[in-house]
C-alpha cells in the first residue's frame, strides 16, 4: 500500500476550547505525518466556497456561521490509507455514535460542533488540499 494524503481541519469549537494540542497529539499517535499546518480564519465567502457541496442543504447557513466564528487549523496529513484512517481517528460525525478513543467522542459537543473535519474520498482530499495549500506547501 502506498502513502496517501488527506485534508483535515481542527474546527473553531475545538480551537476555542484549547483542544488543538491534544488533537494534534492524537493525529501523530495515529501514525500521520503532518505535511503542512496553519491557523487561519475563514471569511464568509471562503466558508461558502469550501462547503459549496452542501449549499442546498438546510444546515448550510449554520455551518458557514460556525466555521467563520473563530480560527481554524488546516492540515495536510500523510500516511498509508490516510483518508480511511483519518475518518476512523475522527469518529462518527455525531459524537453520540462515535467510538471510544476517537477525537469526536472525546471533544465534540454535538453533531454540528464536532471538533474536526476530514476529506471523504481521494478526489475530495485533492480539492480540499488545493483550497488551502500551494504545491510548495505540500512537497513534504
């Protein structure tokens, strides 16, 4: 199996709660190499663009508001089977359904405020990585 890259966000709720360090430690403990990382703050147009796939869904306005309420940490992660492994490390979107030991089980407070984001497929990972990082950022 070859190395794969995926995209991750520590969301505003986890940054505000000062959980980012523990989340980063969990990422490294799960065998990920952090290729690139930066703290940023999304503008409303950026959040709308990033989450455009959800624009017709009823939760979209709340998602945009949430993702622009404070700083986020964006990351490019690498390891074998990175997309599947990152989704496993995050846990289910609804923390009530997340497995013990996952990030969302430990830190998320609701399905909306669930601490982290991760790409769900190779195509999504590529698009999301390019949204935040240049080719130079990803040379690793």
